[in-house]
């Protein structure tokens, strides 16, 4: 077996290792090693499509590794009062909505949570206005039935980041710090709902959208 064959087997072994890993940071580091080995193998063996593919994948894996590392490091040093959804923006999709658009509809499936960056929305059931910096829909995503409990309509043009339910669950299982952060946000919302309910003598309409 030549050293080029050995390089190819080593690169293949790193790919196999990535499929055996359950956490993202070691997986991305191993993927970077695989990219280096495969790029070298492709260059020396004159298999240029393989070399080009892994030269492209190397910066992609690097960016994802940095994003995950920053997320983990940031949440590790945060106190519960400092937790912010902004740490998860790299994993969210950016959307824009026009005034009058319905962001959340009561009774629908809760398949994503929202972070309002700019604009104002109104919770129709309680006529409550929510402004920039508000997280919405997080309870519904993690609830057993995953059903929306209120309707939210855009009062102004809004800029929103969305995290799908499947991506939220993926992050939850990949990184316990994400689950801890979501737990803190949900608890804060439940406490807010409790305060609203006490202020209206237990009215069932005092629920911020889930």
C-alpha cells in the first residue's frame, strides 16, 4: 500500500468517525480533518473533483464550528438574567413581514418560534402590543400538542428571525446549554403570563402567544 492509499484510507476513516459522533463540536473538528486529508489525497492522486469539493467544504465547516463554539462559550458564561435569543441568530432564518400580516394564528400547528428584531405586533386576543426584542411562539414549539394559543398580527412592517421547531429540537439535543437557555425563556414567559392572569383575576385571555 502506497502512502497515497494510506492517505485515502485515513480520510475515509475520519468521515466514518463523524457519523459516530453525537455532539457537533467534535464532529465539525473531525470534518475539518477529513477535508484536509481528502483535499491532499485528491491533489496527490490527481482526483481533482474530490480536492475541489473538500476545499469548498473546509471554510463551510470552519464557519459552522466558530458559530457553535461561540454559542456554547457565550451561554456558559451567561447568567440567567443575561440570556438572549441573539446568540442563536446564526441558526435562524431572516424574514420580513408587512403591516397587517398574520405572524401567528390561533389553533395552528406551532412549528417555529420567532424573534422580533424591528417593528410592532399585536396579540389579538388580549389587545397587547409587543415590540422589538420579543420572543414569540417558544412555548408552543416545546408543548406536547404544539398548538398556537393566540393570534399575532403585525401592526407595522416587521423584521423577524425564525427558528423552526425541528432546528430548535436539534439544537436542544446537540447542546444542553441551548436547552437551558430555552428553559429560562419559557419560565420567564410563564411567569409573565401568571402575572397577567393575577392582574385580571385569572382571566383565561391573559395568555401571551405560545
